[in-house]
């Protein structure tokens, strides 16, 4: 069975968040299970593309209204990835040093049209088209409705919602950019008098998945306006928990770590990573180290962190390290805290893949006070590396972290996203850290939890087979 994943991100080629990790791992696992899974994504101007060479396999042009853009489909040469990747190269639209920006409507529309134009020319068509998030949300609609793609409309198409907060809505002034279709079906594109790619995907995809079972249920209550649609389409919706790439995220082999370790030498290995973090960020290594890694956006609860940190740091009994970027005000507040709390607090505002790995390998606790967390990969990386997760029980966090007060519990969970509850959860971590025997036992045990893609990849295969 040939699967074509269509995505804006794919690790290690271009990553903004967890979408990249999923699209960079799922095809790999699917291939080991006997499928032929490949990815098609935009060609960006970034480190990966600068360091690799590509061959052109197709050239044509795509029109958005009056403007025509030349595009090429490229294939990666001498690939060491364990799946095929194809790129849509549109110099003036996609080939930028960023993944997302203000002009995403045109960029991703052109990407989707170019992708389908190319698929039309292939002798061997995919058996399943698997789309990810709103950037590819018009693919199911175009396959079903655009005259041009009629010969592809028997191919089952799946949309995975990684995050329903973002829907890619745009105005009807760009309706003409979508390859011609019967206008009486224009309602399929619509949500609240806008063209809404995510809504169109939910309506037109053969199946809709999201990245954890709990998030699927939550979406039927609150989906940034799409809850009623998800309720109405619930018979074709299913939540499949993401996995992690256990080869990339392996503390025994991870090249980013200062010191590699397994369950057997976890204490020593983690101590060395923590020492490096504390030296680099001038923190006290004798105190429990709490970390946050992530996008500084409202969904992640990061706006509350400056106040939480300020309150917690008054007591002087823990260290805090933050890695992230996003909201400029939150960034500024997090930076301001540095001076008053030197020695106990530091923040790296930016994106740093290596540092993130060392934090998973050296911090004692990882904070995820998310308001919305469709799946969350950070907590799964933490578990694999022996960092105890402190999470707000929502979405995928609810499905993967059990509170220490419960039977076989191993994490710290809180119900609401308030300064008081996050602080209380951190205090519980400080108390747990004082009981070093219990702390170390939990740390060792969580490393054994298997969240690799093995289980979930086969759930996707079952789903593909059910519609193929
Ligand atoms: P989301 O996709 O909503 O951002 P996930 O938990 O699914 O959340 O995935 C986030 C991914 O991005 C993880 O691999 C995490 O380590 C990484 N990440 C987030 N922010 C940073 C950062 N500032 N530097 C390095 N890695 C980051
Ligand atoms: C999204 C979600 C995150 C999820 C990731 C991968 O970015 O915010 O929770 O883990 O996609 O599916």
C-alpha cells in the first residue's frame, strides 16, 4: 500500500513543533510494517536544504488567480532518511527561511495545488493520501470537487488534526484560486462566512483523526468554533495517540546529550547532563531543576509562567530553566526575571534542538501547564529520558501521564490552568525530590514506558485498510 503524507513540516528537514516530529517518524515506522510511505512538503530555504542536493523530477506552473508561479517537484539525493521525501519548490512563495508567515494562504494553496497536479501525472498513484493540519486542508475538498482532479477522487484521503486552534481561514476574494468546481458545493468550504480549510477537510476527508483519544472527545465540546461540525461528523472521526521516534529520542545514543545513559546508569548520566545545564545557565545543581520547553503561546499556558516563577523563586528551593519563543510580551517578562533570580533561574529565548535534548536528559521535572494539548510530545520525550512530567490533565497529557497519588502513578497532574495550581504542582515536585529514593525509583520506571510508534503506527494501518 502506497501512502503519501502531505505536510508543511517534517523532521529533520523543517520543524516548528510536534507536527514535524510526527511526519518525520510515522512514515518510517509505516515502512517497517510493510507499507510504502512517503512525504511531500514545501522546499524551504533552511539549513537542511542548503546542506543537501536535489534532483528535479517534474516542472510545471500553478496559477493563483491572475498570477502564475513556476514550480518544480524535487527529490532528495543520497537520502539517509528511511522514507522518500518529495519537495514542492516555488521560489517566490515557499522557498523562504521560515515555515509559517503572514502570507500562508497563498503559499499553502499553491503548495496543495502543485502537489495534486504532480500526483495527476504519476503512473503509480498513492493508495491513501494522508493530510496533516489546515495547511493541507483543501486537498480533500479539491480531490472530491475540482474537475481537474476527477481521476484522483477515488483515492481515500485522511486528515489528521494536530491542532484545531489553527484553521487557516481566508476570505472569498480568493475563491477563484481554488481549481474550478461546481459552485453549488461551495458550502463545503465554508464556516462562518469564510473559507475554512480545516472545516473543509473535516467535511470532505474520508476519515478524520486527531492525535490522542481525549483530544478527540474534547474537540466535540470545544474546537475553536468547529465543535458542532466535529460532533456532526463524529462517525468518521477517531483519536490515535502519537508515538515518538525511539531511534531519534534514545538517551543511550542521543548525540546531542552531554552524557548518554540507560536505565542502568540513569543517575550518573543525568547528573552529568544536569551539571552541564547548571554550569551553562548558572543554576544551582543541588536544587531540583524544573524546565519548560515549548512555544510561548496561550495554549501552552506560558503566559502564566512569569508570575508562577516569580512566586516559586521567592522560596529559593528550586532552579528553573526555560527554552522557548513566541509571544513577545511573555518573552520580555521571562527575560526580565533573570536579573532578580540569578543562580536559580534562566531562560533561553529561541529555538535550539540540541539544548532541548539536554534538558530532557538533565532537568528533574518538565512543566506542561497547557490549556490545550492535542497530544504533546514533550512529556513522552521526558518519560523516555527520565524527567518527571508535571502536566495539566488535558488532551494527550491526560492520556499519557498518571498522577503519583494514583495506582502506578509516575507524574504530577493538575486540573486547571491557574497560577495557584501550577505553583502547587511545582511544590509537589519539590516535596517528591526530597524523597530521593522514591524520586529515583519513579525516574527509572518511567524510562521503561513504551511510547514508540510501534503501537500507533499499526492503528493507522488498520484505518487505511478500512477505507481502501
Ligand atoms: P507543539 O507541536 O504544540 O509545539 P509538541 O509537544 O507536540 O508541541 O512538540 C513540540 C516539539 O518541539 C518537541 O519536539 C519539542 O522538544 C520541540 N520544541 C518546542 N520548542 C522548542 C524550542 N524552543 N527549542 C527546541 N525544541 C523545541
Ligand atoms: C500539535 C499539537 C501537539 C501535538 C503535535 C503533534 O502541534 O499542539 O499537542 O503533539 O501537534 O501531533
